[in-house]
């Protein structure tokens, strides 16, 4: 009995094969972005990235983080 993982991989490969060549670069970008968004990075790596962003001035004031968020 094939595993669910291998079944999904086969389906995914089949879908990729059906994508025209000129769209493969965009599909690869979408897949990488998805993978990066669903996997949690180790805490040390996340802290280091945040520290680098803060030192580079890549910050958002706290009051802006809450804009548009309300309970109503």
C-alpha cells in the first residue's frame, strides 16, 4: 500500500509536469515561499534575523502593528 506522502509527491510531480516551461520559475518561487512560511525556524536563527533587522533600521513602530486590528 503506497504511503500518503508518496501519493502526494506523485500528484505534485504530475502537476509540475503539466506546467508550461515559461511558468516554472514562478512556480518554484511560490513553492519556496510556501515552504519558508510553514516551517518554523529555530529560535536562535529567528532572534539573529530580528537583531540584524533592528540594527539595519528595519523596524515598524509598535503603534502601527495594531492599526486595523480591533475587536469590533
